[in-house]
C-alpha cells in the first residue's frame, strides 16, 4: 500500500476548479472524482442553496429528470417495474462523462496548459484521465425504505443497474468502481452481507468502494467491526480491489482480509455521515500513534503521562510545540503541523503493514491498553483507548 | 419547608471547614490555555506548598470523580466534595484506587477519604494553574 490516488469530490471540484487542476498536475498522481449523486436521493438534507449544487444538477442532466422545485430523485425516476428507465441510462452517461471530460473540456484547463507551456512545462492530458469512473450511487438502508431484507431494496436495484450500465458503455481502457453506500445496521446480519455481495457480483465492475455512514472505527462495538470484516472479506472474494471510502487504521490492518486501500483526508475524514450537516470549527486534532486515535491537541500531554511516554520527536512535533498563542494563525499552524505529523505516522504504519507486520501493530495495542488501564483504572479517559481492546479482539481473529 | 441544595450553597461549607482553616481559596480556575478547553476547577487552595483541587457536587458523584481525576494532571492533591444525601450509591473503591480524596458535606465538611499525592501531575499544567489564581478569583463568602 502507498499513497496512490487523489479523491476529489465533485462539489470541491466545482468550487475550486482551477486549484483542483493545479493540484492534480502538481501531485502527478492518479485521481478520481466522487460524483456525490447520493445527495440527490436523500430527502433529509437540502444542499440546494450551495452554488455547486445547481452546477452538478445541470452536468448530470437532473434538470431533465426532476420537475421544477423538486430536489430529490426517487426510485420511480430511475426504475420502472424493476428495469432501468431512460432517465437512469442518461444519468449514468452524464455522471461518467462528467468525470471523464469535465476538466479536459474546460477553458480553465486550456488556460492552465497555455500558462504551463509558456513556462516551459508540459501538461499531460493523460494525467487528467480518472483512475476509475464511479457510476451514480445512492444510499441503501432499512431507514429509508420499508424493507426487512436488503434483497427487497429498490435503491439496491438502482445501484446495480447504474453499475451495469456504466460497465456496458465503458471504453476498454476505462475502469468502473462501484460505491457501496449502506446502512450500518446491515453489518449485524451476515446473511444480508452475503446477499448484498451476491447482487454486486452480477455487475462486473473493476473495483468496489465501501462507505458505511458514520462508521467510527474506534467507537463501534465488536459485532459491527466483525460485520465490517465479513463485508470486506466476502466482497474481496469477487477478485476485485475493495477500498474503504472513509476509513483509518482498523481498515488498513485488514489488508490481508481484502482491503486494497483506504481513503481519508490528512488528519480527518476517517468516517463520514452523509446525513450530517457540514461545517464545523476546525479543531486541532493530534494523532496519537500509540493509541491509534486522534486526540485534542491540548489533551495530548495527559495521554503521554498515562502511558509514560515522551513527546514524538518528529520534525513536525518539534515545530508544533513551538507554536504559541491562540490566534487564528497559530491554530492554523497547529492544524497544519498536526496533519503533517499524522501523515508521517500513517506512512510509517503503511510501511509496517506492507512488510507483513500488521500482527506486530495489533500486539502493541495490548501494551498500550495495559498502561492506560493501570494509570486510569476507572476509565476516565476510556473513550480514547477502549477501542484498542475491541480492535485487538476482532483483528486477532481476523488476521490468523 | 425543604429547600433544594444548589452547588453554590456548598462553597461556604468547604471553605469554612476545619480541614482548610485559614486557607485562601480561588474559584472557577481555568485548567489550560488552549481554545477547546473550557474546563475550570471549582476550588483551588494552596496548602504546605501543594496545589489542592476540589470539585463540588450535589449529586452526580461519578461526574465529579472524573473531573477530579482529570485535575490530578494539574494539581498535587484532588478532592471531590459531595452533599451527604448522595453518599449511599458512591463507589469508594474508585476514589481509593486513584488517590482522589472524598469530603462529605452536611452543614460541615468531613474528609472521608484522604487524597494521595498525584503521580500524574504535569509541571506545565500546575504552573499554569498557579498563574490563574488571580485576585479576581479569590472566593469571598457572600
């Protein structure tokens, strides 16, 4: 595993279009665009005031599907008697074309190429061909449909049809990655997981991207973590790479059980709730590499004390301790340095996992846990380390 | 007429206790200077060169215990002072395991469990706490 692919959400692309082009060019890494189609299927969130929202409506041709004033797609728009409608086919075409051509066909890209050319740098259009194309995807769950079995889910039908149509119309060199956005409660039921995977086995996509909403690896009980392991390992038996769209350390440690990669932002974004309102004051979260969790930076020294450790001696932490004051600039600097510290630690963890040392990482949980329990016998800080016990239990079984 | 006890009613009971006779008390002392931290310690007093933190509670002893445990990172000794009516459900072993002291309040203040010197004190936190013991925070019984 390595840092291999940039993931850019379509709303970010539309909001920071020129910056996105520069980033893709400068990073020179493959990238994918998350088309965010799920937002058009959820009644409970209304993002229509956002400027990018109407741009995507136009690009995806949703203005031809939805009546004026209507912002939510329903199953009825996309399926008729269980079969794909023309609207579904058009949506698939528009969404995948958007990913393929949005940047390359833009005037901003032409301007960027001209400027770079003037400065003597070549811009390769191949760099702007997405690594995967993501067909339209929508949330599937017992809370949005009156079903007792995932096999009855109409949104599952929609997602399967979208994936199949994307595969049917792709060029030979293109790869299709299906996003599977499912209710967390599904993970409690092994037979439901098997049914879900069975359905997706008919799509012949090239990869899968899992998204379990608000799946916080360090908070979920053992049963849910076990369900997630089952989903990953069952899906990976289809022989295609399986990624976790929003995941962290726990997912990375499942590389031997089928996880091919994990997405997250630098020092945040290891879980995401599609139903939550966005927009929060950025706090300084610091990655504690022994507890494998982010802690408020101001509390770090307490955790070091609990586990008899010194400060991390990386170059970023040395600078971080030198940042004084509580101005906006100081906070921004702390967030930046904490993010760099996190990325460095994450790189080192990935190297260990690649060197087949995942078991050693899991074994270290026990040592950290023992120190915490010794110095905090009543679990006052338990929220920050009790996940190690659960992870140790689940992963010890999963990795043997 | 039975009057409901409020937390602010407990302050004078603690500050006039025999145990702390003659001590100067500071109230609502901030623990740290970083933005996300809103924590304040109910009462701080200095005794024989030691910083003593006291969390006052009418009923939720568990919450007071956890706050008092967190105070061990900034103080030398840490107590919970609890209104006597809620002692029955209290788990004394939690206090004894961690060295957090326990004071029973019932018109007067009685130390039921002595606090032990903290093994978790962080020097920078302790220093900061001392800088926050300012004249405007001196507790004056009204």
